[in-house]
C-alpha cells in the first residue's frame, strides 16, 4: 500500500496567501480551463459570487430580501463552521473542479470515488473574516463530487473539508491541483512551501529502495548481510533512476551480484554437471538430480525443479537481454511475492 503523504499545513501550498494569489488572477478572467495534451485529467477554475439577497440576509436586522436566502445563509455558515456574530463570508468564492482517470499508482487515492471512471473533485474555497477581523484572514473549503454545478444546491449538499482532521487523501488531491494551477498561472511559490510533487517523488524513492531491499532479501533467501543488502539495493536503485525504462539487467549491469554465491551466471548451453555444481553452491548443500542421457540446457529444467521442489525451492532467472541466464534459487512460498516485486521495481524475473 502506498500509504499517506502527510500534508503539513504550516508549509502547505493550501494556504491563504497562495489562494489569494490564485483568486487575484482568476478575478480578471472569471473562468480558467487547464488541460494538457494526451493527459487524462483537467482542471476548471471559476469565480462565483453570492446573490445580492444572500448578502442582504447577513444583516440580521434586515431580512426583507428573502427569508429563504436567510435560511440558506445560516446553513452555509454552519457548514463552514463560521460564527455568525464574529465571522463574515466574502462576496466571492472559487470553485475548483479536478477530473482524473487514475493510473495504477494513484488508484488507491480515488477508490472511494469510483476508480474505474473519471473521478471528479469539486472544491469550493471561501474567503472570510474571522474573529471580527476587518480584513480577510482565513478561508474555508467545501467539497463534493458532482460534474455539474447546481450552485446553491451543491453548496448545501457539499461536505466541509476540515484541514486539521480530514483524511489526508483529499488534501493531497487539492494540493496537487493547486501546484498545477500555480504553474499554469505562473505564480511563484515560496521556497518554504512543500510541493506535493516533490513530496511524492521522495516517498516513491523511499518505497522503491525498500522494494529493492525486500526483493534482494527474497532472491537470496536471506543469505546476505544487512550491509551488503543495503549496498546492492542502492546499486539497483541508482540503476533504475538512471535507466527507468529498462527492465533488463544486461551483462555487465549485474556484476556486483556475482560477488556472492547466491547467483549463477550461465551461457544458454550448460551440462548437468555444471548445473549440479553451481546450484549446490547457491543453496549451500549438494544437489543431485536424475535426468535422461544426452539432456542439456533448458531441457534439464524439469529435473532440476523436481529436485529443488523437494527442498521447498525453485530455480528462477533474471532477464538478461541475451542468450544467457542469471540463475538464483528462491523459497517456493516467496515466488509470488518476488514476481510482484519485479513488477514494482521493473526488473524482469522469470520462472523456468
């Protein structure tokens, strides 16, 4: 599981100063659409204002405009956790709509919405004056997941987004969206702000390194020191950072693995005696297997696997991109996990 990216509000992009800069840009043009070519997501920004009757109803001594609007105002104040005696909403607010068809990596963030279709997030950002302030000093956010905006009805049906207590997955979405908005509007983000893409990149790198460590621990059946495990994991990690689109360890890329007896690098053609010797080295005990005469190379696999199976082991190989093998032995109960990890770290492993 990917886990949660912790959004620290102190250094978060979800801040009054950033939101005011966004509003200042938006107020001049009212509507902004942000889309990228061939990208499965988009952002829509709209500036709205409350009806005059809504503002009239803020004056408790003058409700001549509309008792219904007065009730709506009260409901929105309650929903936004505002005190009618000390707080006031501003006339304008921002609606941010973000729609995305989630990729495999981010799907868990959107599973609560409907991960098989385009996910829609609506954030209604309100500026306000709290604690009898005469200037804007705070903001409140409501959210819902409708594609169309029905204005007052949507506001009444939306949910309050508590920036201190809410499930961080929703804050993550808003933070990522705000970073895209700032980039599009050419808003300079202060250096002390923690950018969501930077946080995610760092988290992905930590998780990738952990995956490499688990992968190497399983492919060596634990027959590796912690110091060597860290060293080899870092080498593989650096290799993937430099060559992210390669899922093959070519000859020369895996020399560091051959420092131990956990692997056997073999040509495509090998005889039974070599197989018995090198696999015995890998598993740390003598291995003998029966096979028909004149049987060599890959034709030996069923007989090798049968003998190893009695020990609870299975022979596997890295993809080397050539006509050679990089063999290793794994516990049979770990094979499924090894194959899964190979997908995560994007280094091909094969069963034989």
